[in-house]
């Protein structure tokens, strides 16, 4: 029940990735960031009741980035492990969101 409570949230996704990968549940090892490029912001302008007006051709609304970084020297995950990580992210993210995954290893 405790895990289900966080389904569809960054906290829940981070917890599932922690359980699968064994990485520490901290921001250095598992980081989930808002991936929306703020683009060009126009001061305090108001457009369609939005707080700020943004002009951008590269903006991806509802996009986030997942970065996994091992604190110790480990080999790159296998293709099967990568596929499972993608499966976990797709199952735990909200359906309308898109994401990028970056896996870093210490060298």
C-alpha cells in the first residue's frame, strides 16, 4: 500500500528505481528533473492566465529527465537491464509524460 500511494509521482518512480537498481535513494544516484526547456521568457507578461509568457520551439511540456549514477565503479548495465529500467519508468510515469534516461558510471 505504501508504494501504491506514490504511483505516478517522482518520489514513487525514484523509489522503484532504487529498489530495482540498488542505487542509493538520494539525488546523487537517482535524479529526476523537470525537462521542460524554459525557452525565451517575457518578463512578467501574462498570456492566457499563465504566470509568465514563454516563446520556444524546443519546449516539451510534461517532459522529465531521469539520471542514474553509480557512486562506485560498475560496468554499464546490460541491454536487458536497460529495457527493464525503461519499463519501470513507463509503468510509473503519468501516461501523458515523456522522458529521457541517462545512465552514468563512475570511471
